[in-house]
């Protein structure tokens, strides 16, 4: 197989997505969660450095939740308070799934390391 071209490397196809069930909204309800790209991660780390844990949570979800057509469901400017207005258990469950998808969840890392032992 030949080396990747610049266009192949820069294409968005490498960002994994998953359907995330949302039974709170009906039996078949779901959202699509997508991995973060490098720019999104950089922005989130800046928010996290500022110590705004709820802001980090909201931005993480806003930047990771999409519809079936690949469009983000939420706007980073206008939807932060609306997202934070949802039940915290739901937000936490979504955030854990997004962190897992991005390989950023310490609990997932611990479980994986235990499997290796």
C-alpha cells in the first residue's frame, strides 16, 4: 500500500462516530457522538485549564454531538446554558461516552490496564 497523500491524511474520515442511545427520549432515540479533532481538543484543554468544569462539560458535549447528516446539534455560542439545563446524570453519561470514544476516560484506561494484567 502506498503512503497516504496530503489530501487523504487531512480528510475528516478518520474521526470515528458512534450511535449513543437516549432512552430518556424514547426507545429508539439516539444521538451521534463523534471524536474530537485536534483543534477542538486544544480549545477544550484551554477551557479546562481555566478551571471551569461545567463549561468544559458543556463544550465537550456541544463539540461532540451530531445528527445523522454530520451536523452538530448545538451551537457553541447560544446553547451552553441550554445543554447545562439538562439532567446532570444524562450529561455525565454522555460525557463518559465521548471521553471513552476519544480515549480520554481514566476509568476506561484503568479497565484496559487491568485486562492486560
